[in-house]
C-alpha cells in the first residue's frame, strides 16, 4: 500500500519490496560527520583566527553536504533506471 503525503509517495516495503530502498549509508555518514564537525571544538584551523577559522568549517561542512546530495541523487537515478526497465 502506497501512501501519498503532501505529494510525496511513501512506499510500503511489505507490499513494494522491489522498489523500496534505504538511503545510502555514505550519505547518512556524510551528513552525520558534517553535523559533528560543525559543532565540534576540534578544527583544522582554530576558530580564534578571524575568518580563516570559520572558513575551514564552511568548506568542510559544505563539501560533506554536497557529497551526501550526490550520493542520494546517484541512488535515485539508479532506482529510476531499475523501475523503468521492462
């Protein structure tokens, strides 16, 4: 049974086992690492140095989030290709 909530289809893994997939573990780990690094006092460049201390935080967190986004898009393309095969 599929449920549509605000235009997003939620697939039930019990009735749709061939189309149900979890998010890639790499994307989850990338987002988790970005959150931990963002709040962690341990940095590549200490935050006491103006601008450079924050710049490394922005660079690392944004890189990890872009990586997660690409992994999710790759999984979505793979699922779409699998579902459209006859």
